[in-house]
C-alpha cells in the first residue's frame, strides 16, 4: 500500500489501513523462505492478485526464479514465468525489500538438532531481519512449524513502545507436497492471532487468497494443533509398522488386515506401513511436542515409542531382505541390492530424513553391494558413499539379487522391473496390481 509519514497519517488505525490494503489487494506481500512450503504459498498469493516479493537467503534458488525456473515439483515454471511477466512476483536475496511489505509471511525451515531438540535458528534469524527492516503497520504471519509457545516469545521483538503496530499471527503450513486433491486452497488454514486485531487481519489475508480459515482461540492453540497433527501421523504410522511386523510373524498380510479394518465405518483411520517415516515434518515436528511435554513435567511416552519403531524400520527391512535372499543369519556379504526410490515420498524430489538413507546404510553394513535408482534426483545429501546411483536398465535389475522398492515414483517402469527381477521386496505395496509371483510386500 502507499505509505505515508506518521505526521501525515490520517486518523485510521494500523489495523484499518492494513484491512483496507488487503481488501483492495493493494497490500504488498513478502514471503520469506521459498522452499517446499513458501514457493507454492507465494504463487497462490500472487495468483490472488497481490504483488509478492519472495525473499530467500539461497542466491542460486533466487537466480533460478529470476530466470523463470521453478525448483519445486508442484510449482510449474510456467506459473513463475506468468506471474513474473505480470509484475506480480519477483524473488530476491535482499532483505531491504521487506521495507515495502505490508504483510510478511514466514516460511523458513524449522527442525531438530542431533539431540532431537527444536532447532529454530533460521526462524530466529529471519524474524530478526524482518524486525529490523519492516515499516509498521505490518502483519507478520509465521507459517513455519514451531514448538508451542514459540510465536508469542519471538513476537516480543516487534513491540514498539507497547503500541500495536505489528500484528503477529501463526497459521501453520499444512501443505502436502504432491497431493493433487488437497492443495493450499483446498486445505483450511488454522489461524491464531496474538490479539483479536492480528487474528482479524490474518483471516482477511487468507480469505483474500481464496483459502478457507479456521480461527482458533489463541496462537498457542494454532501451534499445538500443527504439532499434534504431525504427531498423530507419526504415532499411527509407527503403530501400523508394528502391525506389519506382527502380521509377517503370523504369515498374514498386513495389507489384508488394513483393508478389512477399513470397512469399519467409524473409529478407524487407515495408515500405510512402509520402510520408515521421512520428510521435514512427520519425523521431526513431534519432537517439538515431546520437548514441550518434557519441560512441563509430562514427558510423552508415545512419541518416544514411535521413534523407536521408526528407527528400527530400516533394520527390519534389511532383515526381510536378508531372509528373501536366503541369508537367515542376516549376513548379506556378496549380495547385490537395488534400491528403487531414495526420496522420502513418491514423485517429490525431497530426500530430507528419507528412510532410504538409513536403509542403504544398513544394507551396506550387512555386507551388501547397493545400487540406488531414483529418477527425480541426481545427487543425494547423506547417501552412503559406497552406494552408487544408477540408471534403471533391464541389466541392472537382472543382476540384483533383490530389488527393494522404497519410494514408488509413478514414472518407474515396474512392468520391466517385475519381468527382470529375481525377487522384489515391495515396502509400500505399490506393485500389488501387477500380481507378480516374485513380488513380496513388506
Ligand atoms: N515441506 C513440507 O511438506 C512442509 C509441510 C508443512 C509445513 N512445513 C513447514 O514449513 C516450513 C518450511 O519448510 P520447507 O519444507 O518449505 O523448507 P525448505 O528447506 O524447502 O525451504 C526453506 C527455504 O527457506 C530459506 N531460508 C532459510 N533460512 C532463511 C532465512 N533466514 N531467510 C530467508 N530464507 C531462508 C532456504 O534457503 C529455503 O529455500 C518448516 O517449518 C516446515 O516444518 C513444511
């Protein structure tokens, strides 16, 4: 919006000015952090008619956007090019651009350290930069996932002589990359405001972007909702991974059990077994809740148990692999394994916390020679240096003692795989439709 000096300002409140700027879409929006969450969000805001500036510390990524190239699977380059040509989106590493912004949306990474404690350095750094650059009145929305009670603490740096001119809200990202049914516009946004004015402004912002909102009583409710949602999945996927192990011992199919249990019309929600839980959220954010719980003197036993199960899954898959190649003692020396899919989820080029990484480590530790194929990545941070990335050819498949399907990308030629493979361990039950006798589900 056009900015006036304080002395010239009409007698409207900062809240009213911002509401007006949002209603007329004259508000300038900055999105800080243009990754898997931030770039799709910036595109949706710009498509709603706002002028958006994306700010990110990664110069290479910003140069790509400047050339009209997207690095996020869910955002086609054509969308970036179109919005840039209409003057509604540009990207920069320059934080001074924040001075033009009326609304600042924070999507920087948050995570955990090696000690499993919350690591919020990027968020703290980004908010420090915002605090020194913004020109109130401003709406600051933290979309990054945070441990409960974090937003209000970090928002203190925005207080200007006690006057409310910086309106702070938390509206946690619920994006599910690759989900074509529930995108950003189809997923209601939980919104908590530091004050009722902050809540009103954040709600208006999302409404103007075409995103349904769920207002909640406080910022802390919004924070706890997000960490609970991720914990719910973490615990339930771990539970179903235990089921897979028990079913195997009983010589029944966990998938048959899940299909049957899913016929119950109430009180049951299916989760799928797999080689372990990956990504930047589900195996990470529950530790925000665990940390808070511990501080409150009510430590979470379930999160700790789910973590144990999750950590064991790569070892379990290795044990299954050894049994399938006839090594009951678990020694895989001299065997050749082909791992298909190294990203943490199908059709997404994101390897963060991928269970494929510890699985490859386990297979190699057991003595196997491991080759890895993934059509979506050309290099993988954290991949065991003894594992070679390989193209997927009939020969590569045929020379493996076992093919382990870890991440079932749609583009993989499974027909060729089952025709050429001696045996396939399908950790996601992705090949069941092929009804091939050499395919064994987890
Ligand atoms: N990826 C998901 O599926 C997903 C889903 C829901 C919520 N989230 C949450 O969204 C947040 C962002 O996650 P992501 O997956 O988009 O991360 P990401 O790593 O894909 O992207 C983050 C971007 O922020 C940039 N960045 C880091 N520090 C910065 C700083 N100080 N200033 C400006 N830019 C900075 C990085 O260069 C990167 O481009 C996290 O809190 C995460 O928990 C992610």
